[in-house]
């Protein structure tokens, strides 16, 4: 990232290629002067009111480049809190590129990745949580991820960190009062209040930094269809996705590698994996597929153990089902169209009390219930776009939590409250790194380096 905040910068702010509109963004003290050099208003006037859109023409080296619209934003009421301008061209590689060339020749410097948002941060318009939320919103691949990002962009994360810092400041003040005025402040009462405060802060930090929730919201929910060969896993994948995604054949072992398909359920991204049939084999290639299936099961959020309702359950199948962690396990008895009216309950005797679904990939029976089970996990995870810290923020929050947990243990063990100030100050310093009020320059550089040029 360039050290110079005095340069006027410019970049294309829209994807390159055919489209209705292409935007060239300019920011810095010379924005208005540059706009006047490259844009000719149709009415030939030369004044630009802030936040007013004007129609005219982009010119470059005495030649008209495009018919366009332009807006000037006077500081501090702009994205960067600096004088800024935007030119709205017709979309297309040539017109947008030539417009940028005209702006650069008129005195701007090509912006580096994330430099516009970096300036917004450096100029105090946004904190680091809002800056990171900008990138998260751009990269969101599901409605849930977008809601979480928008909540942070609207100040949700900033308010949360501010409240946590304020809570620590109050606790530090209480400790100082107990030390400075021992005759007036009841240390026993102070100790009890500190424990309550630390408990409340720990609870909120741990909830906001929950790694499982963060991963599910930002990366999506992973679902694995696992089971022996020829139980109908591929047919189930096709039925759930409502498309012919996997090859289906009567021959056992058709699927030797992982096949995946994605869909949106309850606004969340869901990836479903059809895996190789689990069995003992001497085939080296098939064994690789089985090993991959087992690894995918270990990382999954939901594992549907698929069994063939028409042929009973083998000892190997029972053992494999029992090995799946209970919190992620669901059981599917597939091919119910072949059981000729036998009681479903007979099939369930060998298994733990987990949700069981009866399906027929041929008729579609039970597929809706399977999708509803996935939807239940999605709705429970999303929480309506509640606060979810990103990976960097969550790691810092967990570091602060570890310090507070140790402080709580010491306090409950009867340690004096004086040394507690050191722990609380350390936790406060970590929280300041989250919102950028005490973040290292290298960390800030790394964050903005992830942005695209023009944002």
C-alpha cells in the first residue's frame, strides 16, 4: 500500500467486460479539477454541485470517448471522506479503459487494491470492522453471508466491540476504586461484580466467535451422503438437487470419487457430497475414494447414513453408522418402494435415537423431509443475520476470551484483585486490534491487500 494519502487516485470500479454501465472512480484533492479536464457537460457549464448527476461526454486527447454521466462528491460526504468523483460510462472494455486512461493522464494515479476503502478507514469514516465487512459483502455467496456482512457494515460489529471495550473499562475503573479507596469500597462486592462482568463478556465473545457458526454462514453447510455401495446415494443426490448430477447404475461402486452439488436453502449455501460406497476392498483406486469419503464425513456438518430398506442392515453398516458423531448423524432408509409394506420400525432397532427418514429416490417419497432437515440446520445457524465475527476478528476475540477465562479462574481462587488489571488491559488491547483503534500497520496492509482494485 502506498504511503501517499495526498495523491488523487483512480480506478475502474466495475468488472471489465460487456455490460450496461462501467464506472471509473476518482478520489483526492484534485478530483474536481480532473473531472473538469476529462468531462464536458452537455450544457457546457463548468460548475459541479456536490451529489448532483450531470450528463455530458468523456474526452481524451481531443476526442470524444463516450456519452456518460458524472457526479462530484465534496468532502467529507463521500465514500473516502475526500473530494471524489465518479464517471458512469457505457459498459465495455474499450470505453471504460479509455475513460480511465483520460483520468490518469489528467493527473490521477492508478489506485492500488483496496485503496479507496483504506482511505475511508484512515480518514475515520469507517473502522476496521466496517472495512472488512465491505469485502465480505462483495464476496458473499449466500443470502445469510450477505445479511451478516451487511449487519457488520451497518455497525453491528463495531457496536459490539465498543460495548465490550466499555465493559472492560468499567471493570478497570472498579478495580482502581477498590485499590485507591479501600475504606469506602467493599472489595467483596467489587469481586462479585467483576465476576459477573467477566462472565457476561465471556459469553458474548464466545458466541460471536463461534467457529462452526462462522464457517457455516460464510462458507456454507456441508452435507454428506454416506453408505455402502448401491444403496442409492447418487440417486438421492440427484433427487435433492432435482438434476442428473451423478451417474446412476445398478452396478455397485459406480461412484469412486466425491461428487458434489450446491443449492441455496433458507438463504444459506449448502453443498451436498455423494461419496464412494463404504466397504472393504482390495482395489487401490476404490480405496482412495473410500478414504476421501471418510475424510469428508469427518468435516461435514450433516452426515446422512444411507441404508437400503429392502435388504436389511449388515454388521459392517451398523458399525459404520455407530462411528459417526451423534450430533451430525441422520439416517436414511432408501428404496422404501421395494419393502412391500413391511413396518419401517423393524429397520430402526439397531441404531441410536437420531432422526430417521424413509425415502424413495425413484418416487420422490421422503425427499422433502430430508431437505426440511437441512433447512432446520440452516435456519438454526443463520440466526437472522446476527453478529458473526470474521476469521481474523474471531481469532482475536478467542484470544481475549482465553485471558478473561484465566482471570476469572484466578479471581474465583481467591487471588487479590490488583493483578487483574493487567489481564483486563491485555484483553482490552486485543479488542482494540479488532476495530483498528490499535492495529499494527502490517495487519492493516494485509487486510486491504485482499480488496479488488477500485474498492
